[in-house]
C-alpha cells in the first residue's frame, strides 16, 4: 500500500504567529536566513507584503507551519511593475511532499492578477525546481536568476502534479 501524501492548506500568513518563529529558527540553524530577514523586515515595517498584488503565504499541516513563500512587487526592477517570489522555505520534515510547489503556485496564481512578469533569485540548487514550474533561467541579470512571463487572466494551466 502506498503512503498518502499529507494534505497541506495554503493560507495567508502573519509572521507574528508563534509557528513562524519555530520555522524561522529551523531555517536559521540550517544556515538559511531568509525567514529571519522576513521577520525583521515585517517588524520594522520595511516589508509587510501589503502593496497591491503582494501576499505572504504559509503551508499548514493541521497546526504546524510547514513552509513559507512571499510575493512582492519586485524592488530590484526600476520603472516596471513586476512581481517577485521571495523567502521560499520549506521545513525539513515537509520537503519532497509538494509543499514548495504549492506555495509557489499560490504566489503565481496571485501574481497573474497583478503582474505581467514574475522574477526570483534562487540558489543554484533550486534552479531545477523553478524551471520545472515554468520559470526561465536568466543569464547576466544580477537581480534575478529566473523569470516567468504570466498569462492574463488565469488562462495558463498548471503543470500536472
């Protein structure tokens, strides 16, 4: 009998939730500082994911926060309104269950309503992940490693999971 993949629920996230602090600490111990940065920027008001088109998503397995993904207006693109996937992190116990894919697809679905393009800057180890989702690799762009041109409105089909 095959093991069932856990059912994660994607919801808007407030980083003041106690579950976020635990996930941020896990990420920091792994040497990933994106959630610490997210928490600091939220706390001081620099980034509250509150501009038009922005959102911060959490993937929940019951009461446990399994992962985080943000969508911002891209701050590294001057003069153009583009979106940016930021602060993607999935807890070690939840990796390889499709959580990252669900989180990024939530950001893509939201972005389609607001942006013609979605950018991200990913570590080389995540290039394949983003390319599987339909992002194209960029060469020579210091601000982004990958870009996705978005269909408007939500006419593009998701890849089969």
